[in-house]
């Protein structure tokens, strides 16, 4: 599945300038990136050795946060599963809308889990089956209009739902039986990352259909009759479309339950046990690495800058549902959660505990204050995108080639993410962490 090179493997200044583009945003990015100038930030000369006991408490609470947010993702996934079952039992405009609303609700906690991807290989290896994108929807079902798929992708028009056997190059694949296991095996078919058969975006496409509006208002408009079993079926092959939607949703819920298990306390052989057995310093490193990687390389870069520069609705994250603004907002919320050591659960309660902020504040209150301010600024800039969508101008309209005012809103959010990444790196240096990448660090402070 699509993977973004870590921001910690390149010069921060160069990355920041490339993301910011030009003009005032570029100037801001340059200023933000020059202190420290690279991802190999040197620890502050007077920084004391990290307090092991305090750091252990922070890492333990980090695991509690992971358990809470993945548990919420699973719980909302189960509600989505129930809504899909209701849709299939009685396809109608009302049940289709309810399933769409359940999908949108499920994205809120899930997007806040992604900060755990980077630095925690068990999450990153697992994530592709749930959230890989962009996808060539012609692999899954019928497509209309100007279908822009990945160049050279032999699976881009395979249409699993319409065919019991698909031809990929010289190979024929049996897809007569649609199961979660079979669909998972088709991810990255023929080596193309655009061949995505499972996860949130496959479900999104099945619920909304293609968004054929381009940069005009509106999301996909799949009719509920695409799920009618028998007379009245539209789109053809409704029986297989129903089976596909059921299988891919059940797989999603099963995958989410698996990750909840990885973060349960008191389990001898899960990932949480492994993490807490490591040095607390390396746990802190993983936390900061996850924050920075999602902030710069993934969110500011792959998810925002790529779509903006290409004016490409195909590259926006939740493209079928026009929910991209919320996905970006909750990605950033996840970053802020980790630093502050808090997470607002879907039931409205807030989980709080030992935080990275407390560690940084104890060493250098100004660095802590700067990062908190930058996190708040980023959230405010992304809230502008959320409000814009509420006012009728969604992300796909903002990035349109002829919408300079909309593009500036997106650029402002990117610039804020760049700036906060420099502050994340400075926080790491303040704690004496000179190499944030847990795969290459010498684990010495």
C-alpha cells in the first residue's frame, strides 16, 4: 500500500520549502525550518538526561491512548457494519444515507489513529489493508465518465463485481467467490498500489459511487437500487455488489479488532508489551517520530500538497464522499492528542494522563509553549477547511486550478503543518533525542 518516506530521512528545510510552494508561505516555511535546520537535530547542550520514570509513565499513557482510539475505531466500525446490514436487508434512500453517516462517523476516531503508524511497525504494516489510497475504483465496480486511473494499471478496469474471472496481463484470476480473504489477496494486484480492494475507501466507493462532479459541488450519487436483490437492481450484478460490501465491511471490523488486541494491557505477547519492555527513551522517540512523520511527509505532503499542485480530485483523501476536510482535521487532531496526552472519546469523555508536553515543559517551557501554539494554529487553519465545506466549498473545490482564494486556504494549512513539524523536532532536541527515526537511531541520548 502507499507509503510515504519519513520526513526524518531528508533535510527539513528542503522538504518545507517544497511543500510551501512560493511567496509568503515559502518564506514562513524557511523561517520555521531553520531552527533546527535538519531532521538530525542536535540535543540542547544543557538538556538533562530524560527522566526514566517520568518517560515510562508517558509511554504507558501513550499505549492507553492507542487502546482508546483503536477501541473507538472498532466500535464505530461495528456501527457501520450494522448500518450496512440494514442497508442490505432493505435497500432504500434512508438506509443508504444511514450507512453513509455511519461511515463518516467511523472516520473520526480512525483518522486519529494514524499518528500511531509511524514508528510502530505493527500499525504501519497493518494500516494498508484499511486505509490505502488513492484507489482505482474500476477494479471493484462499474465506472462512468472520464475515469482517470493510474497509468499502466492492468487492474484498473477489472470490475470484480461484474466478473467471476479477471484478466491481469497474461494471468486469469478466479474471483467467483467474494470473501474478505480473497479481496485482501487482490490488494496491490499486479504490483500497482492503486489496486485497492479493501478498507474504508473501498466501502466509501461502494456507498457513494464515483464523484463525477470534478471541482463542482457534490459527492458521489450511487443509488440505493444498486443494492436491490432482484427486480429493480440498477448497475447490474447487485447480488455480487451486496456480497462485496458485506465482505469488505466485515473484514474492516475484524482488522480493527485485531489492532485493539495489540494495545490491550496485561497481554504477554502483544505489541504493547513489546513497546513497554523497551527503553522509555525509545518509546518517546517513537511518539515524536509518529507526530512528525504524519505532520509533514504524510498530511502536508502526500495528502494535501500533491492534490493541491496537481489540482487533482483523484488525489484527495476521501474523494467519493467529499469528507477530505474532516480526514485532514482529525489526522492533525491525532498529532495534538499525542503531545498533550489527551483524547476525546466518541462517548464525549476525555482520557488524560502523562504527556510529552510535561516532559518538554520541565526542560524548556518556551519550547513547550511554541509547540502548543503551533499545534493550535494548525488546528485553526484546518478548521477553516472544515468550515469551508460546511459553507458549500469542499476540498475538491478549494484545490481547483481557477480557485486562487481556495488554494490559499489549503496552502495556509500546509504551512502551519510545516511550522509545527519544526517545533516537534525542536521538542525532540530539547529532550536530548538527536535521531528521531527508531529504525536508524543508536538509542543513545
